[in-house]
C-alpha cells in the first residue's frame, strides 16, 4: 500500500508518484501497464492529445482492453473543440494524484508532453490558463534561433531579463526560450518568478529511450500501423469537423493529412510528413527531458532485462523511507 510520507509530527510532506517519460514508440504504455498491475497503480495520461474524444489512433491511446487492466485517467475528457491547457492539466492531475493516493494506490503519470509534466513537478505559477499560448510563443522563438543563432537569442533574453541571462548559458536554447516565454506571457522577468520544484511530490522519473536509428524505425512502423488501423478515416473525421481551426487539429498525425484532404499533396507525401514530424518531435522530447528533468534512463527495446531492472528500482523506491 502506498501512503503519503509524513514528518515526525505525522504531518504530510510528500506524495510518491512515478513518471514514465520518453519519446514516442519506446514502450511507455506496455511498461506502465506492467508496473501498475504489479504495484497497485493507476495511470494518469501525461499526453496533451489523449484527452480528446474520438482521437484514438493518432494519439496512440491505450486500447479498451489495456485500460480495463488498471484504471486510466485524463483520457477522453475533452471534446475536439475544447482547449486543454497546461494549467488545467496540473490542476486535474493534482486532484487525481490525491484521489489515487487516498485509496492506497500508486499514481503512474505516463506520457511525452514534457512541458505539462515539468509544470507539475516544478510548480509553475500558471494562473488562469496563463500558458495557453505557450506553444505558439515557443515556436516563434525557435524559429528566431534557427534564423539568427543561439547567441542572438540569448541577447534577446539579456535585453529583457539580464539576471536570467547571466544564469543561462548561451547554448541552452530551451532554457532561454522558457525565460522569454515567461516574460512575454506574464510581463514579469523569469528571474523574479517563484517557480520552484514542489515539495508536494516525491517523484521517481523513469525515462525510456533506445538507439536513434532503432527509434526512428519504430516510429515509422508505428505510423504505418496507425494507417492500417484507420488513421486516415479518423483524421478525415477531424478535418470534416473543422479540425484545421480546432485545438485538437494541431496534433501530429492529423495536421499533416489535412493538405491531402484538400487535394494539395499526394497521400504518400502526407504520410512521409507524418513520419518526419514524428521523428523531429521525438528528438525534441528527448532534449526536453534531458535538460529539464531528473530522469533515470533505460532501454527496454534492445535489452529486455531492463524491464526487470525497472521493476526492482520501483520496488526499492516504494520501500525506501525518506
């Protein structure tokens, strides 16, 4: 049974949670099911797209059969026209963690949306959907860095927040963009924000990865499998529902097919674009988790024995008195 840790006076200090993170197609779903079954766990999706009803194939949701094995949360909780902000994720995830822990179960947060998971662990001061446009802002600065270089990006931060610039190396593109994003959204300097790792949770962060060539091959095979399972029809339904202008229509696997539905590109090109964007996204996911979170990495693709090692790590961590 998993209980909240208490101090000498019996007051709550932290709640143990397990995060399983990593890029797409590395086995997060299978591992999470295995661990949740072994350790009386419940799974919370840490994927920003799995919240949407009817978008099952392109978001790689656990199947109905898999979801029947252990309770799953934050899946099919929004309609395609609704936004799901990081602030909403943190709020709902915290509530679920408390509910799951109160039952004596262990929360497993599983997914690849790094910003959402970091916001939970690092206690971002999100306010009322304060970061709803974060993706757009980050993309703007990524394009700026691509065109002008990381040094010039750092200079932009120095202009608005010299104290933050001093503490962030010019080659750390992601942290610079994070600081610029905070300033643009809040009008306040990142160096004066109160974001600090929360003491509310004691996280064990397990990361899955494998050889890059193997990963890319698995991603491409997954795309082919999705197409054979009905991705085209699912994306067409989203397109016909106005997907281009909807929050759910921004997901990889859907947006690349919209030009095909318009007759602008052949299907082969659209599929190639899905595979390319999926590879690029996987690379960004890995960079995020490596730079932003304290992750213990394993490769369960090339070495199946690592799954047993992870089980032992989780067992020992649960039994450890902090």
